[in-house]
């Protein structure tokens, strides 16, 4: 088997959906430190941050057959981390307020919430896709190469025979158009995640 370290995230997640555990381990090793840093930045507690990231990967493995990427896996997993952190904070609040809730009830609540967020993310992704598809041609190509393929500005510049500055300008233009189109909607939050973790 070809070394998994050379495969893209999307190739790895396709293998994960076929129950290839080493591919899952590669994604785990590839993203653990980054996700832990982001989780810690929000929770300010190392053990809590580790618990959140661990639970995130457990959920990804359990629902691997249902994962449907619309953007890059990186965008997907950071959006999932946001919801996992929200879930952790909500659970801690239940404990703090001493609100009685048994394990079965909580599992049902989270299952419904997870299903809602899965639908929500897919709808937001579709909304963003529609906007991106109407960007000027050069802007659209560069933006997709940056966000969907994960290429750096220098890599895109080399591939398209452009200057890195031109590429960065086009990406900035796309972000401004998206911000204007999504401002005031829930999708604007998703765009913030999309932009922050690129």
C-alpha cells in the first residue's frame, strides 16, 4: 500500500468510509495537535480540550459511512470541532446547574442535535457553493484551488503562471464577496470558520 502520509485528506476519508483504520489513524495524527490547540484556546483547560478532541474523532469514526464532504476535510473537521466544543460547554452547564438528566436522555438530545447540525452544515455549504459558482472565473478558480484543494498562494501562482500577490488579491476578493453575501446570516459564522482555519 502506498504510504498514507502522501495521500490527501479526501483520499484518506474515502478509505475511512471503507473501514480502513490506518487511514483514520493518519487523519488523527495529522489533525490532533491543531485541533487540540484550538480546543484549548476556547476551553482554557488541557484535559477538557483533550476530551473534546478525542470525542470528536470517536464520532467521526462512528459516523464515517455518513460523511459527505462538500468542501475540504479540513473545513469539515474544524466545523465539527466547533459543535463538539459547544456540546461540551452545554454538558458542563448541565452539571453546574445540577439539572437532572440521565444518560439515555442526553444521548437522545445529542443525537437529534448532531443530526440537525449535519443538515445545517450541508445547507450552509450549499449556499456558499452557489455564491462561489457565481464568482468571476479567475477568482472562482483560484478560490477553489485554495479552499477545496488546499493549495498555498505560491503553489497556485506556479500552476497558473501568476504572481503570489495576484493570487492573494483574488482570494481576498472572493472572501469579500462571500462576506457581503452572507453577512447577517448563520452562514456568516460558517464563513468565519472556513476562513480562519484555511
